[in-house]
């Protein structure tokens, strides 16, 4: 078990998401940085879909009530377990009574705390992710509070301490500046409803991530991008990554807790391989969009899969070496 | 066929005896690279006096236990894990050895004061390569 | 160039595809969408076929390598789709129009150059059909609204609108099942449970069910 001692922002329990409930109006939820969640689970030998704690704002403190292996991935954080510093993307262990103190976040927007065996909240509609709008999943369908007790599954994970290369280093994009993320997008249904000049504005602008950005969506600020004529669509399904342009011309990127449908015109969609980069982009930071063809987007997903495959292979070598000792 | 620890020990012995400093074995799904740290061997044979110098007796060496590239700092952190003069606890992380995507920690074998970080960031290190020289706490602070 | 009588198919990144039927926002078109959804949901690599308002979203198990084949299959299936008539239940929903939650009732009346009583009467007159579920858990998109009370969506969506809001967005109407962000205009509210994750089927209504709004009260 884990007891939450201090929590600052809307921390929540997330797995990879709830992907087959759209027909009931239920969105995916799930980790905003799915690569970090998978990596944390790989580090611990967990099922990659095991639930973890997503922490968007520091400080965050908790106590472990038994000996347990854990991993911190995602954003770069300054963290200590029982007073020992933990580097980023690191697997460590706690003894019963140890306090984990995540003090600050130097870059990135969300840290993931995975534990050996996973956070053992009930599966609801096929997932342990928190569905805020529906108030189910995770822990009572709500953000974590001080005093919450999180059940942990039992695990036989080894307690060796080591780290892995963060996805942000292995999968770094060329030309990305500090505090500006470049994300690849595929144009969407209403792209042609915008004049060439408006399209150009969309591509050339460095968009500011406003404070109204969260797990529901990233609201961006920049020059107004307006269609040739107002577009009023019939409501249709949308997925995380869809970039809508409401009438004020300021793009909204739909994220994991987004509505499952909408009617604002869609100019583009962030590709699956880059959605985690948006999830790690900080409020006040910048985003730039790069047009990508569908086949290139699939190749980018292959690169992401290759990174995760290498992690799995590397971890197997560690396990084999460990069992030899 | 997985490589057994005994095989690795035998390979290391062969390297040691033959004076070869690196061997790499590749199999599907597995790469094994053994690096023998020849510097310590050379140092030991070239200047036996240094090994018995009175000051050296007090130091304890934190050594790499895997082969890879040494990093004094995590790539996401500006500050190195430790600096000379810093007091450390036994088990503290002193640096990293990067091997593939893995970052293996170099761990302090004892509490003490960091005397020097010997390995350079980016350098190839092997099993047993000295990384950080530590003045053990008992020797540096007899009152403790 | 727009070819008005052919469906439009567009990508939603690498995880889904959107099929938009040509023609009117009416029950015959929606019945063909239901039929298409039933067909496409059986295809390999398709995780879910999700009906919208005269459109259909297909989410992918894994992104298909051959998009052309999928698009051709969708077009063929649409051309041969017979309307699927679903005989649903009829639900009577008591609605309080206006008031704090339905604060946009006056704006809709102004926008449509109608009186509040007209808007309420026009809104409560039809027997609405549940065309699709979407937006948030248990939310139903309804077909059958009188176009006289059409009002475009908000310039900037609201961060929070109350649960049970009866709202108008463009030429559509619906009832929110829980509080959350919305780009629609709330004209009233109802208290009814649309969704419970512990039910065998978590949503109370399914496409094909019908709803009749019963005017419980009008707050001016």
C-alpha cells in the first residue's frame, strides 16, 4: 500500500487507457505520456498496461508501507527515497515506512510513479484509468488527495537499482529548441476549409500553451487561424490528438480526457508517435506543428516501438544476468 | 544458448592471460562485451611504489561493474552526481555507466569523502575500472 | 473539388478514420449509418465503429498499412447499406426550461427572433430519436430538432457546464449526462441518470431509442 502525504495538482491513476467504449460516449483517459508509462512498467517487469500514478505538479510525497520496487519516468524530477536522490527514469526500491519525496520538476510536465505489480485499483470498463467526467476508474474516479491509500499488487520484481535512457533523448526531434516542442501532424477533414494564408499561419507559428491546458485539451494562443467561411459540422467522433479550430481561431489539441465527439472544424491531428510530446509540453511553453504523411507517421510509430523493443531486450539481459548471480 | 556466468569468468581469464583488452560476442538478442582494464594492470606493473604509497592505503575505490560509457552526470541534470570534497553515504550513486539504453549506477562501497572522480565522461570503462576515489569516513573523521 | 453526392473520408491521425455521409441530417441517412457501423465493426483491425450524426468513426486496433483498401470497402459498404431500423424504447424526460442552468434560453430566443414560450414549445414538440452516443459517458445526440431553433456553437467553449443541461448546438440538441466543458447553449435541465459504469450496459440509452421532453416548468 501507498499513503499519499502531500499532493499539489490533479494527480491521478492511469494505465494506457480505455479504448473500446466510444460507443457509450466514454473517452480513452490513460497516461498523457504513454511511452513513459510503458517504460516504467518495463523497468519493473510489469504488464505494460499496469496502472501508475500520473503526477503533474510538485511537490508530491507518499509513504510505502512495505518493501517494494518502484520506478519514476516521464518528466525530469528532483526526487528522494528515504533521503537518497533518484535520477530521472530510474528503478529503485523502498523499504516499509520509506517516504518518497518528489520535490520539483525541471523539465517535462508529468511524472509517472510505477510500482512493482502495478497500482491495484479495480478495472472498470476494461481499464484502471481515472475517468474524471464519468467519475469512475482510478481511485473513486477522482484526483488523488492527502490521506488516500493506494493498493499495490504483489510483485516478485528484483530490487536492483538502475536507470534507462529517457525516451526524450533516444527519440529527440531535430531542430527542437528548449521549451519548444515540434510535433508531427496529419491534416484533417477541414484543412481545405482554410485559405492558404491561414494554413501557412498554422504551420509557421510558434503556439503558446495557455494555462487553460490540461488532460482534457491543450488550448493554444497565437495568430487567429480562421476558415474561409464559418464551419458548423455535424457531431462526429474525435480522438486524442485532434486539433480543432473554434471560431476564435485559437487551436485546441484534444487530449486523453477529451470528449469523444465534437463539431468544430479540425485542421490536423497529432500522430500517435508524438502525442506524448504534447503531454510533456509545459504550460507557457511553445508548440510547433510539422506536416507529415500517413506513411511517415507509421514509420515514426515504428521508431517509437523500436525504442520500447530495445528497452525490453535490455531489461531481459539484466534479468538473465541477475538470475546468474 | 544463454551465456553463463562461469563462461564470462573463463572469458575474462583468457583476456587477462592473453593481454587482449576487449572481446565482443554477438548472438541473436544478446551482445556481450568484455573489457579488461589494462590501465590498472600497466599502472600496477610500471610503478609498484605508487601502490604501496602510505596515502593510498586510506583510499577506497568505487569501480564500474559493467562495461560501457561513463557519465559523471545524468544527461538531464547539469550537476554531476558527486564532486571532490563531497561527503557520501555507502550505496550513494556516484556516476552512471551507459550500456545500450541502460544506465547502471556506480555505487559507493563505503561512506566517506569524495577525493577524486577519476573516470572521464564519455570514456569507455570495463568491469573493475576505478571510477571514484573515496576517503572512507572512518579514516577521514576518526571522531565519527 | 466537392462532390456533393459522395461520402467524405478523412483521417484522424493514425488512430482513426472518419466517414461522413452525403445528404440530409435525417433518420433515413442515420439508419444507413447504423447499418454501416454494424458491418464495419466486424472488420479486422477495426476496434470500434462509432456512429455520429450521419457519420461514422472507425478506430483502429493497429493503423492499417493499406488505407486504400479500407476506404474502398467503406464506400462499397455504404453503397449497399440498407437502412437499419432499430425499434427502441420511448423515454419521457421532464425538463425545467430556463433558470440558472438553462441560462441561454433568452439568447436562443433572441438569436432565432422567437419568444421564450415559442422556443420551449418548439423544442418540446418533436419525438426525438437517439442518433448516436458520444461527447461524454452516456450523452445522446438527438435527431428531430426543428431547424427554427438552430443556433451556432459558442465562439469559445465553456470550461464547465452543469450535468443534466438540455442544450442546443448548431441544428442539434442533447442532454448532458454529467458536468463538463461544452460549446453548446443550455436552455434547460433535467435530472435523470444516463450512465452508470456498474450497469451491464453502462449507458441508459442506445441509438434508436426515442425521447419526448415534457415541459415541467419554464423559468423566465
